[in-house]
C-alpha cells in the first residue's frame, strides 16, 4: 500500500434529456458537442494510457439518462452527422481561404483578406474532428457506452450511477420518488454495464438526512441507498469539515434556503473535527460518504485560480460566424471578444502539460501534509463535472491524461477507484451528515426559488397522482401496463433537476420551461385517458410519446408505489 495514500479523479457526466428535442442552440446538439469534445476524447486518453501500461483508475459517473441517450441509435446516427458537418465546415473554410486574396493597401479596403492563421487552424480542426469520427466508428465501433463498460470490466475505471433523471432528491415530497429514481437508475445501470453499481453521484451533491414530518419519520437518502445495495456517495466539502459553504457555485445562503425548515432527528454527539481525506459512514447506515477535496478543486473550478483561465487556452465563447469553428485563445480574461489573439494548439497543449505537473505535485504535497499531521495515509478525491474537460476547457482532457501519467510515477501514492479506496481505507468512524448541496451557498436555492416555485407545486401534485394511479391499477391489462409505464417515464423526466437549474441560471429559461410543460402535459393526458377508460386512445398516445421519450424501456410503473417512511420496501416486481 502506498505510504501517502490514494488519489482518484471523480468525474460526474450528465446532460439533460434532449433526444429529438431540437438542435442548436438547445437540444440534441448538447449531446453531440459533449461526445465529440469530452466523452470520445476521454476514451482515447484512457485507452492510450492503458496502452502505455498505466492504469488510470478513474471514478466516472454516467447518469442513467445520459447513458440511455448515448446508447440510443438515433442519437448516435445524429452524432455522425454532426461530426461530418464539422469536417465539412473546416474543409469549406480551407477552400474559402484559398480563394481569398491578400489585400493590398490600395485595393478594396472593406474586403475580407486571406488569413494564414485561420486557414492553418481550419486544417487543424478538420484533422481533429476526423480523428474523433474515426475513433468513434473504428476504435469504439460506434458504441460509447460499450467502450466505457469494457474499461470497467478490465478494472481500469469504476462507473458510478446517479438518480435516474438527475432529480434533486432532497426537494422530493414523497419517498416513492427517491426510491423510484434510485431503483430505475440501478436497473438501467445493470442493463448497460452488466452489474450492479457500487457508488452513486447524488445530483448536485444534494443530500437530506432523516427528519420528522407531521409525526412521521422520513428516511435519510443513505437509507434508500443502503436498501438498494449502493455502497458510497460524494458530498460537498463543508458538509464533512463544517464551517462556511465554499462550493463550486460560490458562497452565501443558508442550508435550508429554498425549502421549508425540517425537524431533523436529534444526534447525540459532541462536535468533532473531520476531514475530506477519509471516508465516513453516514448515521445510521453502512453507506460511506466521501467529501470533495477543496484545494485540488480550486485549481480547476476557481475563476481566479483555476487552470482553465490560462491565456493560451482556446476561447470557448468566440466562434467564427461562417464556419462555426473556434480560432482564438483566451488572451486575457477581461478582454472583449474582438480583442482575442489566434489560438496555438501546440502552445496550449504544452501549457496543459505544465499545469498537469503542477497538479500532480499539489496532490503529493497535500497527501504528504495529511500523512504528517495524522500519522497515516489519506484518500484524496478530486471531483469535477466531466463536461468541463474538453467542452468548456478544450485542453482539459489532455490535462487529465497527463496528470494520470504523472501520478502513475509517484511511488508514494496510488491511483485507485472509489471502491478500491474503500476496501483499502474502510471508514473507521460514523458521522451525521448535514443537509446541503454544492449549489450556491450549499443550499437548495438554485433549484427552488421564486422563479421555479411553480414547477415544484406541479411536481408535488404529480408525485401524489402517480401513487394514486399505481394503487388504482394493481393488475393491469397489457394496454394499461404500456400506458402506465409511459406515465412513469414522463414523471421521471419532468422531475429532472435540469429544468429548474436552467430556469434559475437563465441559460435556457424558455427551453427548460417548455420541456417541463411538455412532459407534464403528456403525464396528465395519459392519466386522463386511463381514468376515462379510453384504453385504445391511451395506448395510441403512449406509443406516440414513446417515439420521442423512450428511456428506461424496462421500467415498471409500480416502482412509484406509496412508501412514506419506508426506504427499503420493495414494489411488486411481477411482470406486466
């Protein structure tokens, strides 16, 4: 065992459900961009490292709703079209630059002139997208999920699950919702990866402990996880260490902002100092919680200290109006877009290697300091959104690859997956985990606020309606079962945390509102048809909706059976 301890990157991969929900600027192109710039480059990096004799040992979260989309033949067909369009755009730019003349001072002062830099970068982009397309089609045989599964089967990475549609679990009003989101996630994971998941990413690191509501004890999230065989999850730093909430989304706020104050269970325990360098069991369970390491997080997340702000790195926000490609570097964080200099891939990727060496040294230094202070080894989990690398920070996947290469040669620490770390360094102490998230201020405000309250009132009504309709159809006919399962899908989709998040942040307010309303309308229509005993029309509508919304093909609607106060009560699994 390594003297200083172990390290793992914990990458959380998630995108909203957007299959056949439009293209640019919102919709399925989100998936295409992330696959082209993050998921396929990450696969290339991992397989390249393995070819070098390096075991990367990433802990990689792939949310169930993302896995469903990345395995969907139509989405993958559109991905090929997207990559071909990018290659064609680069070719067209190369040809356009070839036909332009270098303007002389006396000739057409307003005319566009040839740009050798733009022509060179267009060729670079063409080659880059061609490599991605070739990797997808030939190296991974058009199967992104299968390629990640193979890495897990080889013991090179660990794949986490999450709530089925990335629902914000602490704000659910019914225990049936938490149970269903986790159970459907596990079933999806087993279908895609051939085994049960051992770790989970709680959406937005959002957690609720057990509490009392109207005299009824509501289970903590960890109780649902334990009942369904999940071994560990991750939390924001302050939830382990205490103190102010310094989250990836900023400070301020209070733990209970955005939701009614809960009457929590009493914990008879004196205050203790805890650390993110060790896992803990969550009272009263055998489920481990692991805190996000803040120091390594700042190197990427911080707007002022993070590597992605490096002037040499590619500018995400400026795209060429003709080709749609990105030809510029950040240059300066306070410069306007029209002041940006040309991008140099060679200089940018050289800088990424420098930053990787710095990060590897930081990891070793932090684990060394902890070992000296504690007298024993530690476990450092460096936690990020996967899409940050490659998509937002174009050089980020190359940086990840080089960090793993650097750490491989650090003899006094070891790369491990989360489950391997829990086996090597099992939790020695239990702790009561406070309610919170990694949202702004560590609370729920980003998801429940004045702008989004209308969503939650409708979700809460739908949760109860679902329980009622499950009770009303204990032994359905084939047509009823088909419709009921589609109703369950629509409920899962409208429960996605993406809709309130996009509304609050303003990134896609109207798009998110419309998507939520569509899923709710379908949910209500199908229930209406069943209640009217219009079974033929209900089945017809359900089949129509399934052509658009087809995740979780094996779902059993009875997963939403009422179970208030019961984390482990199984639903009737008889075939329907």
